[in-house]
């Protein structure tokens, strides 16, 4: 992986996002998550976090997605956000998502300004999966993604406008 110095300022982290259309809430430590999350976690769900990374031009950002390695036992070849299970040393769900993105695609942890969390999703595979929303400027990104072949087959970027456009959504 090539280290790239920041030459453009990143967007400031949002502390209190009023009227946020995505419903992002500010980051909090794992132990301060809502009671509902703790109860579900204590009932057997494993805590996990994914990074919803907006990157590039703040006026026309892209979103980073990965294709899971095809040899994996669970969800091989699926498109996903970088992320994974909370480890005991992770200080927050944001740290989990950033650590996992670093391991999977080589994204520097300090390259991301974390905005906050989207609502936790309870998965059929037994995870309480919390999306962490962050931003990285083009200057803060590596020249190429450094993929961990044990976990990731490919990484690609999709225009955020395409993903957020309701006409591109369908329930299956």
C-alpha cells in the first residue's frame, strides 16, 4: 500500500446532525449503546460494524463496496461494506469498522472522519450489525486498495447518488 499525505482538508466530523436525511447519530462507545442493543447482544447476537465510506468529492461522493472472497464459508462472493465482528480491544463500533476496513482493503484508520451510526440491523446470521458512516477525501486514500485475499476478492466504488436514488431500490 502506498501512503498518501492529505493535501485537502477532510470534512469535519459531525457532532449533532440535526435533520440528517440518513438518520446518522453521533459515535458512542460500545458500552453506552442503547439498552435494546445490549439486550439483543446478551441474547446471543454477536456485535459487528461495517463502514459506509463516502469518499472523494464531497459534492459527488462515491461509496466503497467489497466483493467477499469466493472461498469463504459464509456469504462467499457477496457484495458488502467493509466490516466485521467487534473484537474485545475495539473501543467503539466506529473503531471496529475502521479496523476491519484497514484489514480488508488497506484503508488507513486516520484517513476517515467518522460522522456517526445508522440504525443497527439484526441479521439472520446472528449479528447485531451497526453501519458506521464516514468520509475520506481523495487525497487521504491510497493509490490502490490493498486487498486481503483471504477476505476480499475485489473492492470498487459506486456513485452515492446512484445508491441513494429510490428508483434503484427494490426489496427481495
